[in-house]
């Protein structure tokens, strides 16, 4: 495991205790304090401050990356060149040419598996909805509306890294973009238009980012999608996707329930909401790592391709350009 921040530690715990057929053998992070704390918690003896040294760990088969996005492309390529399978958190890169470099590196190493973590494809509810669409339950899908909305953090911690995140749509909505293409059959985008606002976190203005945005995307086959992103929800985290077909509609996540408990009190009827994306998708994070490990062990195709990840990034970059230039963008 390379990168032992919030997501890195969550992946590491899953690899150590919950993922089938995987042994967590080494940890990598530039912070000696972080490495020592993680090694003690996870019972891992070998730790590295240098990523190149990690790749030389005896008997290592695969590397998992939860490092800064700016490092993903080079680290994926280095792992492939070192003969390792590699899983990376999304996105592949904030730059399209770097995504293409990763694809080219993977093509040079066809025996190795390389996968980007688009976790919603592994969520049981999304999987069930996708299977129903494939069976024709709602006819031919032609429109998707998908949103990622985070609970507002009054501290505005994300303002600190906003200048390096690629913007709200690259940071948050690539998941929605990937889901839309998945349900619609993997079409290429031809035009996007986006707009948004800074409703709460004024510090975002100095780096040209938003805390709420909405985008429209047209695809080559005449299908369409709408994406909404928010960092300022009062009630909790809410991931919602609606798929509209010629004979019906499916909605995933219409009520962001933490549990199945309904509360009736002086405030009316209500339920508790998922506080963050991790509570919402915790089982899916295990499922995606299981799928990656099983693909290695059984030498079978991965459930999503690097080209899928590149296309999600390409669309998100165009959406960010639309916001910045205040115009529709042709792809």
C-alpha cells in the first residue's frame, strides 16, 4: 500500500482483514510517524519511505495507490515497468496526456492488470440497477442524472487542496460521469456545458473553484446526462443516480439512509443520513479490491478499463473548461 492518508488507511485495513486472497506485506509513505503508526495497527513489518524501494520488495505482486493524484500516472507506469499489477485511486491523472501515457504503458505490459478505483460499479445497489437495465427492465436507457453531494464541513478543509484538485467536477463528479457512461453503454461525449456558484466557502473563489455546480453532457449516440456536485449539504452525504429509459426509470440512492430506522418525533418523520461517502460505499470498497485481486489470481479481464477512466477524466476536464470559459465545450 502506497499512501497512508485517510483513503490509504481504509484500503490498507481492507487488504489486511477483509479482501480475499490478498496479503498486505509492505507499506509506503513519506512520513515516518505515519508509517510507524500504520505498521503497528496493521501488523506489517516492512515499511518504505521511497516508492521505488517498495517496488523492489521481495515477492511483491501488486501495488495499491492512494497517493496524491499528481503522482498517480508516474507511479502506475513505474509499477507496470517493474512487473507489478497496480490499482490506483481515481482519477488516473488531472491531465489527459498523462492518462494516455498510462494506457500506453499498460499496453506494453499486457500480462499485468491495471485498474482505477471507480467504486460505484461495485456497489450492490448500482450493480443490481445495472443488471436490471441490461435485462431490458426500463427499455433502452437514454438519460442519466447523477449527483455527488457532501455534508458541509464548516472548516472548509478542502479549500486547502482545491488549487491542486482539478476542480469540483474532476475531484467529485468523475464517479457520476463514469456511472453515466456505464449505464448508457460507454458512449463518447461530444459536448458539455457547465455552471455553478460559490454558495458557502468564499476561499474557493481565489483558485477558480466552486462549492456547487451542475453540468450537461451530450453523447455521440444522442443520449444525455446531467451531473450535480455539492460540498455544502446540511443533512449528510448524498449519492443519487437516476436512469431513464424508453419503458421506465430506475433511481439509486433516492434517500441517503444510514440505517433502516425511521424516527418520529417533534421534528416530524425522518431518518439519519450517511455522513460521508465512505459509510455509503464501504462494502463496495471491499468488493472492488476483491474484484481486482481475483482478476490477477484468475488472469481474467478487469471489470473496467483504463480507457473508461480516461474518458471520465476527459469529460470532467471539458466540464471544468466550460465553467472557466463560460461556454459550451465541444469534445
